[in-house]
C-alpha cells in the first residue's frame, strides 16, 4: 500500500502582543500593561467583541465604621480618586453590616464626585430583625461618566438615629473600582 502523506496545517499567526494569548472555548484573553503601568485585560468573546477593563484600585479596611446619621455619610478610608479614560467604571463593595437595635434598617450607596448614585433610598437597603447580627452585604454599580478625574466613595446611613456599623470582628470591607472598555 502506498504511504499516505499527512500535511501539517499552517501555523496560526497571531498579531504581536505583549504576552501570550490564552484561548478557551468561548474567550480569547490578553493580559498586558497599560501606558500608565496599570494591569490591563483585553478579551474577545466567542463573537469577537471586545470585553475587559483596567483595574483602578482596591481598598481593604479592617476597622469598623459607625453612624447614627439619617443622611448618607462617607465611610472613612473607602474613597478612590482616579483618571478615567473610558466612560464606564464598575464599582464593587463587600463587607458586613449590623444595627444596634431591632427592627432597624440602613442604606448603602456609592458617591461619585459628590452625588449619591442611589438617591435618597441608596443602592442597597438593609433591614435587620435582630440587634447586632452581623450580615454580609455586597453592592455593585456600573457608571456612565465623563472622561476625566473622578472620586468614588462608599456611603452609609441609618434610620431613626439607630447606630449602624459597617465592618465586623475579623472581617474586611473591600472596595474595588475597575474601568471597563467600550
């Protein structure tokens, strides 16, 4: 029998990139460093559409923040000021919340350049039926802002003068900002 000659398929040629590409079934990922030295992430989904973003900052706070104010108060040490080059930023907050009496409620919001994003009701409302019960809380918000320098903050208020505490024993408050690509 004649020997079959198997042809090797041509090698895939990739455009020049800072680091190797990792391909998965549904996504193409490219990690590199931006002009300002910040970590970058560029991705293309299964349809070739760009996704990803630029990590701006992460703050971890290990001490607690208390308020009995009914108006929103800036949470100490949870503010990020950065230059924004695209129009969308995702803000993420995670932590623990508790009130000193029950029933009671509190609200969380993100403040961008002095404006509460959730209005008077906030973005997340918390209601407790147990006094001093530490409860996990998460808040996520995607902005649509102008290019330029912006300040992002986490804010908290309390109902009726009850003391609300953000943070807990052996727990961290985490605030993250990521600039999204268009």
